[in-house]
């Protein structure tokens, strides 16, 4: 019995030695056969993922955005009939440095992307290794709001060789990472001119030019924030402006119109609030526009309050004289 066990051990040892020599003497290309083949397969494997920033809306013209990428490196090993030796040959590479090259191969036209590191060095071990790389993104002011942008990063690892042993095959894969720029409510509002002189019976009309400098169709809401007491002002409530386009709204102002001579100065402030046309709950900061009107001259409005009673009195006095006083005098 002992003799039989000893024979089995010897045969197993011979088989292992034979298999080892068989692998050693096999050309390197043969050692690259997949797990379903006969020989051992060792290969690098890399994964690239967001560690933060998934689904993040990046504000255009908001400066540089710092997002983090997690780079994971591991060794995949296996084989067919000789798969039991995979871990042994993998261990021969443990502790050795290996370089993962990162390259940005695609980015949106409206964004600039860079990495803090383009070559990341790992030490090979029997467990996955991870390192963090910073990705810096700057979105231009004309970035289309909420339109997903794609950044493509190619990760590659060179093949590592060891004399008389299977190669550690290289790796190459392109990863796609998505993000989207947010809506920027950016408008330019101005009244040209911003001062006028009118008579108290006239109406001052100011054209107010509005330009959408944001990155999506914008609905602009106008509100009269302040006007001098006694003055009246009227303006269009809302106007919708496409990206890069300009439109004009009109502000009408009436001075006080009481009877008599006037010299009044009125100050009116209008606020223009940009909102996203597709969702007006998303809005920006109101932009104020101020104008001044000088009213100088005579106004007859309100004269009816005096003239009408005066006419009535004159008519009554005339009738009284004609039909009462004059007949009495004639008698």
C-alpha cells in the first residue's frame, strides 16, 4: 500500500515537472491561448469608473470642475488543462511595477477635459489595486443645457514578459463617461436711451433690448420693481428668446397729469428675470434696468373738475337773468 502511494506521488511530481517544461518550451504565442485552451493565460485587466460626479450637471462658465476617477488594476489568470499552474506563474509577477496609460480620445466640442495623471503605476499583487485620478472639466458658455456629453478615455497596459515563463498579456479598452452641463440663465438687458423729457400730457416709451447669452431657450419675466409716486408704468410681462438671439420690449411711462404747471422727475426700475423656457421653475438672478423721465409743462387734465361746474353756474345765472330779473325790470 505504501509502495503504491509512493508511486502515485512520484508520477504526480513527474507530471508537474513535465508540464512545467512543456510550458517553458512552448513559444510565447502558444501561452496566450484562452481559458478554454490547453495552456496558461495571464493578462492585465483595467477598469475605469466615476467615484463621484455620476449624473453631475456641470455649470458652464463655472470654472474648473474637479471630478474623481477610480482606476482599478488586476491580473486575470486561467487556463485549460494546465490551469492549476496559473496562480503559480501569476505569483512570479507579484511586486513588479506595471504602468497603466490613460489617454483622452474623445470629448464634446464645448468642453475641455484633462487628467491629473496620464500614467498610473501599480504593483502587481494577488488582489485588485486601485488609484484615484482627478479629471478636470471646463464647460464653455455655449454648452447645450442638459444635453449629455461623453468623455472617452482609453486605458492601455503593455505586455510584460519574463524569460522562460508565460507573458503577462497587455490590455486596451476605451471607457465612456457621461456628464451634462446645467442651464445658465444669462441675459443682457439695457434701455437705450435711459432718460427722456416729455410734457405732462405725453407718454414716454423706452425700448429695452434683451439678449439671451445663456445656453438654452430662455423665458424672461419682466416686473416693475419701483416707480415714483403718481407715475404710471406698463411693460410686457414675458418674452421668450432663443440662444444668442436678441429682442426688444417696450416700457411705457406716464407722468402725473393734474391740472396746471408741472415739473416732475420720475424714476422707474424694471427687473428682468431669466427662466428656463422648458421649466420656468429654474431661474436666474433678476437683472435691474432703471430709467428716468422729466415731465415739464402745463396739463389741462383735471380742468373738467372746474370747468363743468363753472359752465353750469354760468348757464343758471343766464337763465335766471333772462327769465326772472330782466322781465321784472321791464315791468
